[in-house]
């Protein structure tokens, strides 16, 4: 049992709260005590104490910067935000018809998607345990809808297995489970687990395995009604004279194992992918726009920060208009810096040697996404795939089907590639038109309709994004450096996804900003 | 479903150059030898490796790029005077640049280092990188 600072045990404190204030208060208390939640979002900030008109400069208007700006203003601070781009949101970004995106090197892509269609080049799904993101969505009126992560009718594909033909997730999943359950049942039957499982438990385990693996009464995983009820039928269940179904053939265990398709069976079981997860209706940048409605008046756009200097009790950022022009400066009492370290390391700054070393040693992961628009939703119309993700060993790595507007007649957009590592490096190195060609080639191996139905595409290689130079920050030595990076350096606190244990998640960006705001406020009010 | 699978097999036979031709006038990069291994780059030769990975940020002619931050130009770059520095950066990464020793082998690293040291206006042919010197720096 753990004790709080007053020395009252956690459980007795909870029962006291429960007795006095009812279940709602008890749940709230459980949450703040870390029992009932996984994100460390401790509820909305309620900063007490006089900010005394303290000026805070926020660098970067991504979600971390805008969270800081919103909370600081609410607590009475004078806030100014400098942002390189012409709009807010940073990586929380959506590309839709009419948008134009120019990457480093100068290639411009004009997006021609139909009304309502979009690509989220960065964040695309919100886990249900990311309480801070979800709370801001609720507060700011961002409408959310389910994001389909797992679809049993989507494909698992390996160009070297099943003659390169994609397999339905439900077939591979059921076969893998069935065979594993059968094997384990045999081991139990041979009493090989006696040392680990009591006799009573062994019987329960057999019952569980039969159910889990869709085994028959002989505890075998075979072609038949039991397995087809999960993996699908060769002739489907129907009505009238042709109603009787025919079971589908199960694949032998060795075929499943050698196919390597089991690799992606558990993707949706990951803590942050577990159903139900969400996306904003209309594109991820609905979150960015909602924040911008709250704090847009504090932001100077098209402002490229080029120098950061601390002098006495103040901090000054020098900036130039992003399109070129005269230098300007902004001075404040404190700074919250959310500029990605990939860029901050190149800015002329006077942070401590320790902080500079940490900034310079953080490198950024490579990532690539491509959205393709097709004339019709052939994945729905021909293949009965409604949302979800197909996985492949091809360089595109996955295809994600839209989790919205099912059964609509017009054109639809697929996330047609989401690559990391070696594949992503090469996509980043190709010009935009070549990337689309490559993605069409690979995708055609899974959906042969690609070439006939293709309308247009847009792609984002994250190392070519001018304002982040990569996907997310990776620590050279997180154990050694993390806490030092959170320390106030001069008058500046760092925030952003990189200052979190939820890197590459919006939740991490927001939590880091909330933590920085609380610490800044403590510094100001305790001074 | 079976019909779709038969079509899939037919389309899988399409070779990359044939598909590229379908796109018409646009001149496409020859992707033969690209994307062959999901976990490594398989191109060989300094220029080929450069074009498949380095060019993304340092640009095809080594001119670098400027956004909210910069990608340094490799053209006319005195930091390339010795091979050790680019070898170190390629293996360790720095700032936006990830360590690339996991996707490139010693020969690829040596070849690409020698390529950038003798291209884009650089003339540092002496003391070239070798697979051994790269291995020693890992
Ligand atoms: C491919 C990809 C997939 C992702 N998927 C998900 C997902 O599914 N779910 C999820 O929750 N998260 C996801 N993320 C992560 C999420 O996008 C980030 O964690 C979050 O948006 C980062 O917010 P931030 O405020 O820390 O940084 P940013 O959003 O990068 O904000 C930094 C801001 O600083 C500005 N800036 C940079 N340089 C300067 C300068 N010199 N002067 C002034 N301003 C400057 C930038 O323009 C930018 O607006 C994904 C990210 C990527 C790239």
C-alpha cells in the first residue's frame, strides 16, 4: 500500500472520499491518484495566484505552443506566440482540395481532392487513453468519430507468401489462434503442464482454449462450422433454397507461420490502438483550428525565429518574416520554447552547454505518407472493406481505408503509404511524381483496381517538411538527458512532443506544455 | 473475391519501368534497385546511395535547403576535407539527421562519403574512406 504525504493510506482515503462525496468525486480522486488512468493528464489546470502581468513568449504554434498560450492567458499572463508558418497547428495538419504544399527543394504539390476528402499527413488517430487531447476536443467543440484501426475484412499481405495474394485478416487471425490453441490443448492433454497448472485449472484451460481457438469437440482446429464461424465460409450463410453454407478450408499451421502474416495480427492490441479510438470529423487539423480560434489573436504568423538571447531577467527572440524582410525582436520575462530540436539546434541561442548538447544530440525519425484519391470506393464496393488497415511487407507498409462517409458514391481517398526507416528514406529522396508512381505500383499488388480508378495523389516526406525536418525526436540517451532537458534554462522551458514519454503523439505535446505551464507559474508565484 | 485475387496476380507481374512509362511525358527516376529490402538500402555506388537517401535533404546537387531551419549544403563544403567527419555524422546522426549506419553497410557509407567529397565542387580525393575505416568508426 502506498501513502500520500499526509500518511493516510490510499485506500482509506478513497473510502473516506466515497463516503462523504459520492462516486463521482471518488472517481476524480482515483484519477488524480493514478489508479484509474494511463495518461498522466491530471485534469484541467486551475492556476491560483497572481501572474502579476508577467510576459511569456511562446515559440511555435503547434499543439504544445497553443496549449501553453491558452493556459497562460487564462491564468493572467501576457502571452505572445511566434510561428514560422502562415497557420497554426504544426504537425497537426490536414491537406485537402485547394491546398498547395511546397516542400524543401521547392517541389510544390497542388491538392485536387474532391470536397470533403483529405489526407492527414501527420497525426491521424487519437487513442481513448489520451485524456488531455480528448478533453481539449470536448472543451473546444471538436467533433470526433471512431477511427477504425482493426478491420477483420482488411488484408494482410506478404509478396512472398500465398503467391503474393493478400489474405483477409479474419482468416489469418482465426487460423493462427486455432492452431496455437490446439497445440496448447495437446500439451495440457499430455499433462506436460502439471507443474504449472493445477488439475482444476487444466480443465478450465481446456474449456477456454476450445472457445478461444474455435476448436471442435475433439479439441482440433479443422475445416468446419466452428472455424468458419470466425474465418468466414466458402459458400456464405444465406436464405431459401441456397441458404446452406459451406465451410472454408483452414490453412495449415506451417503455412500461417511461414507467411509471416502473424506479424501484424496484434497491431490493434497495442495500448494506444485499442478500440475505441478516434479521429476528428473532417480532418485532424480541426483540433489545430479549434485551438487557433482560442489563441489565434496571440500568434504572429510568418515569423521565423533566428536568435534567442537571455539577458538579466528577460529573454529576447529575434525573428524575420518567413518570406524575408527586416529583423524584429520580442522580449518577455519567460519563454516556453516548442520549436522542434531538429531546428532549435540551428538557431543562434545562448542556452547552457548541457542544454545545447541535448538539443544537438536529438535526431528525428524518418516517415512518409501518401494519400491517393480514386474515382470510387472500390475497396467498399468490390471488397467490402469499411475502414481499417491492410498491412503489407511492401515499402508502402500499409493501406488505411477512410473511417467515414461509407457507401458514398463520389471519389474516396486512401492513406496509400505510411512508411518508416529504409522505405521512408527512399520515398523522401524521390520527387513527388515518382513517389506517386511507386505507391501506385505497390498498391496495385493489393488492389488491382488502383490504376483504373486513380485520380490524384499527394505525399509528405517528413524530412522535407520545412518547419520540422523530420517526424519526431529520438533521444540519443533518454535516461541520462530527459530530466535535464525539462529544467528551466535561463528563462526558458522546453515543451513539445519531444519533451514527453509519449513522443510522436499529440498527447505528449500537450502534457509537456501543461507541465511547463505549471512549473512556470510556480516559479512566478513563489518568487 | 477469387476474381480479384486472379487479377492481383496478373498485376503483380508489372515491372517498374513498364508502369513508369504509363505516366506519359514525365521523366521518372529509374527505380530499379530501389526498395528491395524493407530494412536496408540496397543501392551500390556512391552516387546511387547519395540519390536514394542523402539527396532527400541535402538535395540532388548538394545545395542543401532552407526552411525554418537549414539542411547544410554539401557543395563547396570545407567540413568534407577529411573523411572522418562525414563518416561520423552518417553513423551517429545529428540534429534532424538520423544515424544511418543501420540502413547502410560499411561499403555504402565509404562510397557515399567518397562521392560527396569529390562532387559538388569538392575536390578531396586524398585519403578516401574505406569500408575498414567506416567499420572502425562504428
Ligand atoms: C507521420 C506522423 C504521424 C503521427 N501520428 C500521430 C497520431 O496518429 N496521433 C497523435 O496523437 N499524434 C501523432 N503524431 C504526433 C503529433 O503530430 C505530434 O506529437 C504533435 O503534433 C507535436 O506537436 P508540437 O507542438 O510538439 O510540435 P509541432 O506541431 O511541430 O509544432 C512546432 C511549431 O514550431 C514551429 N516552428 C519551427 N521552427 C520555427 C522557427 N524557427 N520559428 C518559429 N516557429 C517555428 C513550427 O512551424 C510548428 O508550428 C504524428 C506525427 C507524424 C509526423
